[in-house]
């Protein structure tokens, strides 16, 4: 993430122009009288991309969307507090400080830049919700008080209430007539209606989590939104995503960071579990997204123990007979969950990200190393909130709370819309002979709906999970909330301990704040998670 941070710093310096700053001033924390409204908004939005990437790095590994490569084979020590220091800094010193500045500038005396202010409040709400979902209680109410160096952590429900209030305030602001629209809104081009849909959708996400501990409250709030005609993200044109390009003239490049990390020499491993799930699809019907999600650099798996040590090993005794181990075969080359073995010389042999979501190559069964000129050349996305996911939330809420549209219809819409998004993204580089046909998609959807008839909650949760490739935090919430997918690959170590229901606090927050104490175990659950202690592995 240093690349994104450098890019942001370059924008900060460029935006200052001829401003005369004293050496002790921090250019990334401009005071309202020294900052431009649009510049501060862009600082918030670039910070959001950086924050999202940091969050997804850890949560995608926890949920097997990519392979976890930690320091330890035990959950409680697989990551250390210091691993989260950058994320904490981005959130507090960056986004939260800048969003407050943005709102202050936008609502100053005589100003009615309500779209700017609404954006600032939505971004702040997303960040504090996400921090709670990852860490539990966090400093918030007094966190940005310049006279308080030891802000006390606030309970998760308190922070959620604050986020809900911010979203309501944003919706009200966005309904007003602004005197000025954003000059360069990186997400929605200054469209207040799209930001309003996002705010409503984030509230829906919040209530979906809260249904575990307050079913009646969530039901009444969701029903009130529906009865009041609240608009949600229901079309791909309204998807909340950060778009990358193929521009390599900037420093750093403006391509997706995972593309630069994988195309040229892979720096991470794909998840054997997720690859195997897409290969087998539903009841043997291959998932139409397989060739868009993953690109094979080789078409056959090795038998060389120096390249892949597990080829001479047996599956762990605690693995069920049908659980993938070592490799799904046919050249799909990844790693199992929490494999702490060393790194062999395989970085041009591993399976890497495909077209979706990082802008890589379509797998046309040709093999060959991924290069910077492959596929979409890094013009990928950070999928932050998609219309397809709203369908899955609606399906879950209908089954669990009995509200909203028909669950089977929502499930089908969610699956079809996500497959369409993935295929549309890869249309320019897909091999027509291998791209899924309408009949292929129909066959897969038919199997999903057949399974739904006998296993509603597990089918919704598993299909939702498959769509979350690229977004770890929603997969992390889905897994803790529903336990799905239920057949998820177990850790290689049978004594890995309790799954990380939250993460350790960043070392910087504990070392520098006398009001913060490091948690003793990552088994500590977020406030809305009332599922049993050994609910998930």
C-alpha cells in the first residue's frame, strides 16, 4: 500500500500549489483555511481506496478468498498488531481527519456544498463501521479531540449508532440543492442520487448484521426504509467501486495494485478452496466465472517436490474426504488455508488473478506467464458495494426475518447480475469459444435454485460468498454472520485454535494510547456476532 500512499502524497503536494507552508505543518492534514474543498474530497476518496485495499488484504485471507500466508499456523498469532498499523493510520490520520475537514469546509458560513458534505459523512460512516467489524470497540467519540491523547474505545454498538446518524445526515444533505458540485468525484461523478443509494445500502448492510442481536429492530428499520421508498444500489451502473486504468505514466502506476503484484512475478497465492469451488460449481456444473476469476500460468500441476512440497504429502487427518488438498488439479496452482511452508521457486507457475476484479487475463487454456501487457493490463476495480450483493442481502433478510422481496427471486437476480458484471468486464479479452453461453449461465442458475429448495440459508450464503472475490470485509461479515460457506477449507494445522472473530488491535494504537489494551485472544467477537464460540473454523 506504500504505492497508493506515495500517489496520495504526490497529489497533496500538487494541490498545494504556491501555498507557503511552514516545515512543521502536515500537508496531509490541512486546516480548513488552507485547503481547497475538491482537493480535500479527493484526499478522502483516495484514502478510501487505500483503506479498502488494506482491509481486504487480511479479510480475504481469513475467508479463503485468497490463500493466507501468515507468520504462524495458529489463528491467535498468524498476524501481529503491527500488521494493522498502516490501516489504523490511514483511517484516523487520513480519512477521518480529512472527512471532518471536508464537512467543515462544505458547510461553512455561506456555503451549501451539500454533496461534498454528504460524501464526507458517508465515507466516515463506512470507515468506522468497518473498523468495528474488524476490531470491535474502537476510539471514536473522542478520537479526533486534539487535547485528548488517550481516547477511550467506544463500544461497537455506540459506534454503529454514530455511523447510522452520519448516514441519515448525509441523506438529508444530499437531498438539498448544492451551490457547487464536486469537480472530480472519483466514484459517482458528483451524482447525489447515487451517493444517496449508497448511504441507504450501507444502512441495509448495517441492519443485516444487527439482525442477529435485534431482529425486531432490524425488521422495523428495514421495513420503514422500504415503505418510505428508499432507493438502494440495484443496478450495476450504481455500483460503488474504485476504477483503475492502464495508465503507467504516473508514479506509481494507476493500475490495480494486485495486477502489478501478480503480472510479472506472482507475489501471492490463490485459494485452493475457492478455485475448487468454482471448478465444481453447483452439482458438477462449472461456475461461469471460473476463467474470469483465475488465470493459469501452467496447465499441468507439478510433481516436483521442490516446486510444490505438498505433492508428496497426504491430506491432514482432520480433513474430510471431499476437502481439496494441495491442488484442485488441471494446472490450478494455489495454497491451502494457513500454509506456513516456505516459498518455492514457483512465482511464474502459480495461478494468478484473472480478469475480475483486477483487470488481468482471461484463461483461454493457453498457459504462459502473466505479463504487464496481459489482458486488461490492470484496469480493474475495487468492488466496494455492488448491486448483486443487495440482492443477496434481501434474500437473506427474507429467509431470516420474513421481510422484503421473494428470496428465490432475489437469489437468482444476485447470481445473474454478478455473472453479467464479471463477463461484461472481461468481454474485450475473453475467448468467444470459451466464454460462457447463455445456456451455461442458465444451467448454473438452475442448479442454484434447485439447491435453494432444500437448503435456503446455506445456498444464499455460499452464492453470496462466491461473488465477494475482491472484497474481504463483506465476506468476513457474511462468514461470521451465517457460517457460510459451510464446507470451507479447514486450516492445515488441526490445532490452529479459534478462528479470528476479530483482529488484534494495531500496535500503534495500544503502544501510544494508555486507554487501549491489547485483546488476549482473536476469539473475541464483534458485538453483533452472537453465534456460538466454535461456530466457524
